[in-house]
C-alpha cells in the first residue's frame, strides 16, 4: 500500500515568504501591521511571536499592542480608531480569541475594512461572496494555496470541509466552490460524519478535536488538509486527523505541525502587503522606501 506524500507547509510557506520579501523590496513600500493582543492566552502569545518573527524576515513591520485581559471594550475601540486613522499602519489584526467579557464581532467591525488583514469584517466577507477582490481570511487562503501546489485538478472534484467557523470552515468552503469543486460543509451536527468525509477527493478538517478523522473517514487517494491544532496531555501538538491511520490511504497530507500553520502566517503577511499597496494606490499613504 502506498504512503501519502507530505505537503510540506513549512517549505512552501518559506518559498512564498521569500518571493513576498522580494516583491515588497521591488515595490519600495514598508507595510506595517498592528497586532492587538488582549490578555495572556498562552497559544496566542506563541502565535503573535511567530508572526513577529516571520514579518521581520519578510520586511513587514509589526507593532504589537499587548493589552491587559481586563481591558474594556471602549479602550480597545479607541485603540482601533487610532490605528484606523494612522497612515503608516496598513493592517490591523485582533488576535482571537479575546477574553470572554469582550464581543469579538463588535471589535472586528470597528476595524477599517481596508486594514482588516484577517478578512473578517462583514464588508470583506460580503465582497468575497460577491467575487469582488478583497482581503480574504488567511487560513483558508493558505489551505487553498497548499492544495494548488499538488498536481490534482480541482474542477468537479468533491470537497468536504469539516468545520463551519467564520475564520476557517465557511470561507474555505466558499473558496473551494469558486474553484468549481462540489462542496459539502460538515459540522458538529453532521450525521454519519465518517461516511460524509469518505466521499471526499479533497478533505479539509478545521475542528479542534484530536484524531477525529480516522481511516474510515478517508477515501483512497484523497487529499487531506488538516487545519486543527490540538495540544495533547503529554504536550504534543496534533491535528484533527489520525495521521498514522490515514497515511496509508490518502495520496497527499499536511502534517501538524508544519502544514497549514506556516501558510496562515505567510498569508497574513501577504494580506498586509496587499493592504499597503491598496492604501498607497488610493493615495491614503505614500511611504518613502526604507532600506
Ligand atoms: P471553531 O471552534 O470556531 O469551529 C470548530 C468547528 O468544528 C465548528 O464549526 C463545529 O461545528 C465543528 N465541530 C466541532 N466538533 C465537531 C465534531 N465532533 N464533528 C464535526 N464537526 C465538529 O474553531 P476554528 O477557529 O474554526 O478552528 C478549528 C481548528 O483549527 C482549531 O483546532 C484551531 O486551533 C485550528 N486553527 C488552525 C489554524 C492554523 O493556522 N493552522 C488557524 C485557525 C484555526
């Protein structure tokens, strides 16, 4: 029995970032991303650190606003207003999740759509659904980029996306539909999940349940993209897919870690670059080149 080829997200993201760095240099712009982190969620602290490190390598400047977990909605809205006004800030990212006393939607809707590098503002969601070029959520865009690296045509293929969050599952299902896949969206209330998944030529899981997807849920030769990030009791990081059980069935698979994660960061930097380009084109901000 064959063993699935690994889609090396780390390497693909590194190549993507190298090209992006060259593109930023060529365009003589200095994209700046403001990251708002509220509280001390350990995973969020690691994600923000990763983003800062990668951004620096690519030539995107990051300003991090690490606020107390007790911060009021009003205080954060005021910060967003200030960042919206600043012509040297091109992208604003609110690190999710935010503490329970805050409504993430209220905060997201305050970010100017042109600076919404997470693509979560209703204006950007609406533009995406209307096929108007816009800022698209980073993880779905990263998944699609990975899928497009492998020699598998998408047109007419059956895709199953497990998960329906605004951040990952829903926009990803839409992007696959745009690629002419026949898309099924599965979720926590889906009956016979394994059976639904086992029909997929392209199976993407964005759930957050370790080993949810086993051998019974995968069709022979399927492409399996695992978005899930789960920390086990022993500290190990794993995805939603039982990697060992599925690797003899799938044709291509992403590992966790080292699959979708690095691509998400790469796409965030890409969106920041696009946002900067767009704002410069609109005449909102002409930044001199910084060497
Ligand atoms: P979420 O909690 O907002 O959504 C989870 C989705 O899974 C829901 O739509 C729910 O209906 C579905 N679900 C829950 N239990 C299920 C079950 N038993 N069977 C089928 N569906 C089920 O989470 P999210 O923000 O979409 O993230 C999902 C996972 O992806 C998490 O593990 C998260 O850490 C990870 N994630 C990874 C990246 C990355 O860059 N790799 C980015 C974002 C999220």
